[in-house]
């Protein structure tokens, strides 16, 4: 992974939510190399996850997803940014229909 290929790029320590527009998120965890996985909070609408502090460098959010009939690929986006700056790739990346877990690649700089 790198900043050029990540789904979401932001300033290290940024507090933000990431969103998807299809599927239902059952569970989410932040995966950082050489650190324990961290459970993340999933919103009540089951399509938004809070990342409380974007790690430096590469990290991944793993999403346990349930796909419903009629769902399409899930577009990855940024919701609310509380601190720092965060942006999505252009064009926005997607999680393919049926993938579970789905992965969102992050890069903090």
C-alpha cells in the first residue's frame, strides 16, 4: 500500500468516520502492522465506522459485511471529520459486491 493507492488519506491522528453506501457493517477493526487489532465503533445505520486516530503510514479497516439482494458494489467515502484532514481517493474506490470481509486501505501522513 501507499498514499497513491489508498482508499482514504489523511493527517496522522485525524478523527473521522468512513462510510459505505451498500451492505451492512456487522463489525469493524483497525489493523496496524506490529500492533494489536482495535475494534471500531459502527454507527446505528450500520454503514459508518469511526476511526478515532488515523495511524501514521499504512493501515487497514476490516469490515465484516452482510450483503442483501439488490446491493451493488459499496463506494468508500469519508463522513464527518472531527480533527485533522482526510480525503478519499479520486475516483472513489469500492468494495466489490459479496466481499466479506471488505477492506478499506488508509494512509496517515
